[in-house]
C-alpha cells in the first residue's frame, strides 16, 4: 500500500512551513489552499484549522533500512527526540523488523522515522532529507478498532499487519504503507502525552495500482 496524499488541519501554517522547510528540509510552499509540503513520494497539505481546533496526529516516514543511525543523528541535531519512561529514545520492533525514532513538529504532531529492514531500499552515503522516502503510516483513532480494521481490510483488500486484531490497537497494510488504528484517547507512543483523537483528515493512495481515499470524521473509506 502507498500513501501518496495527506491533508491535515493546523493552527499555524507559518510555523509549520518553517519546521518542514528548515528542520526536515522539504520543499514547502504557502498558497491559497494552505501549506503544500513534498515529503518524498507523498504530498502533504496543511490547511488552516478553526480557532477551536484541538488535537494532534501521528504519521511516520520510511527511511532507507540501513540509514537508521545516520537518520537519528541527523534529526537529533535539529529536533528533540521523544523518549519513553525509561529515557530510551530509539525503538526496535522484532516483529516488524524495524527501528524508529520519534519527534514532534511545530503543531505537536507525533512524527516518526522508521527503518523497515524487510524492505530492500538500502542506500550509500550520508543521510539527508532526500533519503526520507514517503509517509508510510497514518494514525486513525476510532471508537471500535476491530470494526474499523475490518472495514479497511474488506474495502481496500488489505490485511492486518504482523499481529492479531486488537481492541485497543491494530495496524492494517504493509511495510510501504500502514493505517495505525488505536482506540480513541490511547496515548501515542512513546510516552508522548498526546491522546489519539477522532480528527478530520483526508488521506489517499493506492493498493496494487487501485486508488483509495479515507476522509472524515466519521471516516469514509472509498476506492
């Protein structure tokens, strides 16, 4: 599965522009629609949120599977890394065969660099923003995780990823693109203090060349 487009509201478009252009060094431009960011193979559009908007999103970027150490050093020189209760700031998943670091953008969204070692995307040379490949995860909170996961799987011909479906957390998709599905108000990992909320979103991509969209809240899954 590929995530090619992500649209999220944010309160301060200028602060987000400075973060994505200066910290992550992505092409970022303000126009009449909002802030357009080119994040590898994914286009992100930040739109102007209403004054009473509250909440933050989680999304992840794939990086080359052999560049985790270099990517961690690169981002830690630019932004404070998030850590768990023990103080750990890098996270290995044996079941996913991956390594991750987490940090926040200017709006408080929980971002992640993840090196997925099952992907054959190793590159040589120093790490920079050009090696940030695409948005590979988007978090979508719900009141009924298993029902929402079943809807995504049946509508988009996807599978639950690397685990049995759980009532508080499930992921759907593959190493290239995942829906991360927590129960509403579950705190985003690791120890962020940020609850997963039902927030408006538009996300689009393709599965084996077949286009899909998810938008809402409540979520509407289209293919």
